[in-house]
C-alpha cells in the first residue's frame, strides 16, 4: 500500500482532469515532428551528434533541477502560508468545466493548484532520472536512437512547461481582482 501512496498525487491529478488527451497531444505533436524530421532529413555532416546530444542533455538536467526547486518552493509556500488569499483558495470551489470531482466532492482552487504543481514535480523528477539515464544510454545506443531520445526529451520539456504555465495562469486568475466589482 505504501508504494501506491507515492503515486497518489499522480492518480488524483489524472482522475480530476478532463481533456488529458489534449494535454498529451500538445506535447506529442512537436516531439513527433522532431523525430520525423530527424528520420527523413540527414543531419549536417561533420557534426558530432553524440556531443550535441550530451550538451542538450546537460542543459536540460540543469534546467529541470531548477524547475524542481522552484516547484517545491511553490508547494512549500502554498501549504505553509496562512493568509486571506490562501484561505480563499481553500474555500473557493472550481467549476466542473476542466475538472472532475474527486470522490464525489468538487475541487477547491487550492487543490487544483497543489495537484498541478505536485504532478509537475513528479514528472520533473521522473524526467531528471530519464536524463541521467540518457547519459549512460548514449554510450551504448546507436546514433539513430538519439533521434528518438531527442523526441522523447521534446515531449517531456513541452509537457512540463505546459503544466507549469497552466499553474501560473491559474494562480494569476485566482488573485486577479474583478475590476467590474470595484
């Protein structure tokens, strides 16, 4: 049971979101375009693909580590803050448009933000582990496989950024005062 507890935030995220296929497609289409392009068009001669790929992976490792730190800081602020804004987040329920109720109860804005950011941290950590694996895989895989690994990287980068941007927009809209009521 404890092993399943580790994945609880992911299961809750997946159970409470609508249009998950659209989110996956937004990330999958550019990744497939990169793979198709790499398969049908020859990369310039004289370039060490392995070196370019390793530089690409190194930059991603640094960026993902920073994103993990940033996301964990947001979670810490959200769960430890006790002010009017956070209380309002915990009290205000979301409409069912993009979100499904969890266990028959509507979600609050706080739950939506927390689940988005927690899901993103989980995906970022998984991707960081994959990137570290890429370092070792690159030494044994043929150059052709690097094209697929690059496409996989594009998928994860876009997916992580998409969920992160979604969270930022949700936070922005949460704290945006309705000017028409003033």
